[in-house]
C-alpha cells in the first residue's frame, strides 16, 4: 500500500513567481532559506550587470543547472528572475515527484529538463553542455559527496564566459578552494549557511569580481 508523501509549503521570494507557494517534502529536504535566496540573486545581479541602471535583468536568457534540486525552489526563483531554461537533477524519487509537480503547477516544465538521477553521474555523462550558473546544494553532512560532485563539475570547462558555480554548504565546513578547473573567488555567510562562488580562473569576463 502506497502512502502519500507529507509535504509543507514554502513561498517564492522574488521574480515573476514571487508569493507563489511550493510543496516541500516534510523530511529529507532542506530548502534554501528565503534570506539566502534573495541575497544570492542580488549578488548575481551585481556580478553580471555592467550598468546598475540597466532595465534588462542580468540573468536574462541564461541557462541554470540545479544539482540536488529538491523541491525546485532555487530553479523557480531563477526562472522567475530571467533565466531562460534549466536542468534539475534530483536522485530521491519521492522528492523528484514533488519537484515535477511544483514545476507543472507553474507551467514551467517546457523550460526545464528534469533528471531523476545522481548528480555526480549526471556530470560525468554530460559531455558538452555549458551553463551560466550551476547551483550545488548537497546534504550538509555529506562533505565527501560534496567534494566528489564538485570535482566532477570541475573536470571540464562547463561554464559559459562569465558563468559561475555556487556551492551552498554548512558554514562550519571548510569549502575546497579549487576543484579541477574551478577556483573559489568569493564566499558569503548567512547564519549557518554559506554560499561559495567558483569560476574558471582564466575567465575574466565577470565585470565585478571582488
């Protein structure tokens, strides 16, 4: 006999879907806090905007890869703020079902490729695709998994010029300073959540690296 997965509700913080509710499994998923979501996209706007007064969204037309996608809240935030398309990778089947339903409710499935599978395996099989932003939010306690997936991400150049990889992790853990072709250039902390920013070191097209 199948049992329904218990879910709770979180709210999208910004962009075209601001205020919309998303389902989140009550156990086994740790959604990115709303404060962190808003701050991350504010920082990205600063990194990608040549002119702070420009009316065009800095993320307009970009491609997003969400590893450990969970409920899909970061992807929804991204697509609502101008990203054109996304790829979501989620291994846990019950969580994957919630992810697809959230995207379906917002009519976003045509813009998102959903992959039910392992994040590291996806990266190893993903030979040619390029992304403007890769978001990694692995389980905080699994630092070996974090490092393995980050190494796979850096095994080949998979970021566009100006592209960045963001690693969300427990602030008490030391993030790898580099992984393959990826080098950390910035980190920001909000309480116990830290987001580390990586890029390809030879890539000098980010206008506002600090």
